[in-house]
C-alpha cells in the first residue's frame, strides 16, 4: 500500500515539475515574419497595435496549434497571479475560428486584457471546459488611469469623425447632438479603412470603462459592413449607448478579429 502511495506522490510531483518546466518555456518566437509570445508550435499571442504589450496588456490575436479534438468553438483565458494566488477571468468565452490564417495555425481568436497587479502571471487557456495550455508573463501594468485620453477628431469627406485617421472612426463632432451621455442611445455611422480580407464578417463593439473597469457589449450586428463611403473603404450604422460617465474604450471587431479601438468621453448631463 505504501509503495502505491509513494508512486502516486512521485507521479504528482513529476507532473507538476513538467508543467512548471513547460510554462517556463514561454518566450518570443517568429512565424512567417510575425513575432509572437508564447510557445512555438502550440500557443502564440500577437500584439495588435503599438499600444499593446504582453507585459502591460492590450489587444492581441491568439493562434493555436493542436489536434482537432483539443480545439473547441470557444476558448477562455484565465489569469493566475503567482504571488497572491489571485485567479481572474482575463477574457470570457470567445469564438475560435478554424479558418485558414496567415500563420498556418490550426485555429485563431482574439483577446483584450490587462493586469491589475505586477509580478508573475500564468495565463491559462481553456478550450470549452478543457485545459489547453498556458504561458507565463512578467506583468508590469501601468495602473495610472489618467493616461487614457479621448481619441482625436479628424475630417473625412465632408464629415468630422472620432477615432484613428485612415483606420477607424465614426461620425462625431463633440456637439450636443452626438455627445455621449449616460444611457442616451444614439445612431453612429462607423467607417473602416483596410484590406478587403479585413473587412469581413459580423460587426461587434465592446466597451470598457476607465473608471470602473466594467466591460459591456455595446453593439452587435449579424450583417456585414457596407461599401465605400465618405472616403472610407467600408461602413456600417450602429446604435450605441454607455451606462456611466467618464472615458470608455470602444473595441470594434470584424469577423471575430479586433479591428481597432476608439476612446470616447461620456459627459455628465448638466455639462
């Protein structure tokens, strides 16, 4: 009996050691000229845009390599802070695409996350309810909320827009009619600049509050974006409202991929 208990304990120690060793293999690698952070041939995070950094958080494309039975229709990203043992959902269930991609991965998805504590984090990926793999990140988050700023205004055609010029924006002039106020629903026309393959799929907007960290679904459309207009390559009309004052980041997804983000201010009603 003692022999079997000893063997069982030895197996658990070996398994944990192997897992820790595997986690420690996390590093930068390159596929098809694209730099990824993770485990080559298994799991890779590609930062999206200059404001995304694996040690601070941001927006990422995620690529998975695995057997068909290891993959699922949705994945979940869990963060475990080594020093405190804090466990948090960094990104809830989100769709996984198995369509052909530029890196030849078996599947791909996207994520948006940040860290609320410095130190070592283990990012665990679950496919459905099953553990897929994990990476280790040394987090150095910038916890200063004052760094957020409303996106700039720019002109396209005859309209003023807010966003990132020649990438993403919607018609907005910070006037009384179009201003955001808590729970005020308003129609906004989004405009996109990009390659044809980027401008595919359904349109989804997710919002994150700078003040509270609250994340909400702002707008969902099963329809595809329309054609060129106002100097942009594609467009779509949305109906949006935000629940509280302060700065909100609107993350726009096309076909399950993060296309771009716009920061807006929700004003107090007496302003």
